[in-house]
C-alpha cells in the first residue's frame, strides 16, 4: 500500500461533502480525475470506501474506520509543513555572524547599522569568538557566516575574500589633542631599533608579521612581550610599552587611543579578509545583501 497525500485529500473532500461534483470543484480537478483517485485508493486498500447513489455518496463501514486516521495524518502533515515553513522564513530573515573580537567591536557595528537601515526586516545576531571558535561555529551550523583572517581553508568550509587590509606600524603618540591622527606611511626599516610587542608567535597573523620582520630587518624578536588580543596590544602601545605591527583593520580601534598609525611600505604587505560558510549551504538573499554591504564598507574602514 502506497497512499498519496493527493488521494487522502480527495477522500476527505468526498467524505465531508458527500458529493463528487462539489468535491472535485473544491479540489480544483475534474470529477473524472477525482473518481480515479478514489478508485485507485480503494484498489490499494482492497475495499470500497463509498456507497454511491444518484443523489448521495456515503461512507461504507470501511470508509468510516479510515476517516479519522486520514484526518489525523493530513492534519499532522499540514501542521508540520506550516511550522517548517515558518521556521524557514525566520531562518531566511535571521543572519548569524561569527567574528573575532576586534572585528566584532570595531568593524561590524558600522556595517550592521548600514545594513539594518536598508534591510529592517532582517535580524542580525553576532557571536564574537576567537578564530578557531568562529570556524567551529560555522562548521557546526551555529553561525551562517564567519569573518576573519583565515589563511587556510578548513575542511567542509568555503572561504571567500571580501576585503583586503595592509600591515601597519602602531607606535605611541605624543599628541595631546583628541583628534584622530591621519594614517601615514613608514618603512619596515623604521622598526629596526623599535622595542617590539605583539601577539603570541603561534597566532596566524603574527606568523605573517614575523616573516616580514625577518625578511626586511632581520629580526622577529621571539622574546618580545606578547598579548592575546589586539585591543590589549593597542592599549599597551599607548602606555609606552613598545611598538606593534598589525593589519589596518585595527584602525578604528587605534583611533580611540593616542597612538600613531603608519602603513608599512617597501614592501607594502596586504592580507586578505575572508568570510567562511559551510560548504553546500544555500546563500539567501539576506546573506547576499549583507556581504555586499560588508564589501562596500571595508575599504573605508581600512584607511
């Protein structure tokens, strides 16, 4: 037996109306088509479901036994379909973004505000976490997209560049006014005599920085003081504990401190900023709109 929902709905229409003509009209099919559905159903069940006369159609004892079962099945199916549809609509209208702390606190607020003004119907949820946790959340389906400097593509995740930042020098500033200093330029050689501080040597961004420090000035200073977060690093520079190298995505955070920022040149080193998503996941219109907003905003946030 392999009853279809179309057959069961046809059975319910006839049982409720007691008339094939009116049941066919409500089901938006021909009377002949409705009769075929009922006959196929009776054939599969091996019994008659209706007694037919010229004036009325009534359920047989078998039909009466079947009626509550079919009603329950169709009702349950409709209820679940409605719930799934509502959940799908909610999911399409909610974006879950995972990003590292500095990205979350200094890049995304402006992006979120711009996006919300253009798309008020979409709810944004932000999860701030370290790089590994961002990857784990996206892989587990707990976040729709992850943002950060992902130098290698993780298994099961798609990695797409959405912006580009450059390495800059962050040094303490003697300026006493509250105006944000304009970003300047400096050569890597200017770091030769500087007391450097940085992120832990195992940090992916710090690894890139150390490679260029070795290539340009012959030192990476493995014994330098290290701090786990860019925010702490910037505050320590402001307090006079040393000079740091970091991507220009930290400019917004630097402008809240009395520090000087200079893009490092000769060479000028660029780092791609990526979004990651679970491989094979359908990209909703809301996600496409958010990525477009992000890509448009990032250049202004890196200068």
